[in-house]
C-alpha cells in the first residue's frame, strides 16, 4: 500500500493514513508527507493482509490528524477512505448526531462510516450495510470500506475513477490507473454505481441501484506497463491481499 501511495505523490496532499485488518482493525495516520509519517509513526508495523490507504488534500475541515483518512465509526469497527464530496453530509451528520453518534472529524467523509455502523447494528451483513449506506449519499465519490465484521473490502464509484488491478497474489483498488503500472497484469474499471465486494477468493460486482450481480468484461492493462489485449466476459475470481485508494 505504501508503494501505491508513493505512486500518487504527484498529487498535492497534506495528510495520509492506512487501516489494516488482522485480528482487529489497525489504523495509523498523520499530517505531512509520506517520508515524515512513515519515519515518525509505526505505519510500517501494521499487521494484516487486507487494508486501505489514502492521501488527503483538505476540502472539508482543516489540516490535522483527526481529519486524515481513514475514518471510523463510533466503535472503531468500520474504516473508510473516500475521494470526492458528499454533498448532503451536513444533513446526514445532523441526523446521525441526533441518534447519538459521536464524530471525531470535521470532514464530509466520516458520515459514511457511521451510516455503515447503523446498518451493522441492525444485523445487516457488511456488504448489505455498505450498499444501503451508499444509497444515502449525494455527490461524487470513490469509496473503500473495511470492517472487523468481515474479511472483505467493499468499494463503490460514482463520477470519480476507481480501478481494480489484479496483481501477483491478490488485488489492488486505485483511484488512478497509473498506480498499477508495473504492478498489475489486469484491470477492471468500475462504472458509475458499481459496487465491488472483494473477499479471499473472488471479487463480485453489483449494481447499487438495481441490486443485481454484474458479469462484466475484464481488460488486461498493465503487465510491465503494456496491455496484453486479452478480454474475458465472465465474472472473475481472484485472491485478495491489499487495497488502496
């Protein structure tokens, strides 16, 4: 994941963070550039083979550690990273606060973790909790979510890029396909309202609005930076080890 973030350093950013899943949810984040964050914190010591990572450029809320991604819910069982803008976050945040949720950041992104939390409390599966939470969002976004409740990652895209890259031993989510150069040998570009659920053996695509599983073409994109030209039309099954935004 650090390698993927390193490939995104051409973007201006003010903070970064990583969350991983082992026996528990592990999070490390900080303000500043990667070399300083890695040097001064235990970010390279996080355990787990499933994770999400993010670099942030402040849009909602000041530059501080609390506003850095990943964001969590009240019980620290859900973590999310988010690119984009949740246009109705103020309305959602007020409703969540009225229902007893406590926020630790001033970002628009944190509402997503709390929306997922509520649905987990209602005994939904993690995948269903995420999908029902995503339906509440207005705006444009690319999102990844993980939880102690499930050994999987749920991702969604609306109006911002999100790519799934197949790499040796697993899969990587990225907001920029250039991150996958010399790393992935196949790529799947998510379309608007597509939700990807990545677990140990497979990645399944769903349509957020139609509640249906999607069988879609894969594009081989980046074996040593070159396309192979092969195309496949069935649902795909791959192992998962690491994911980043």
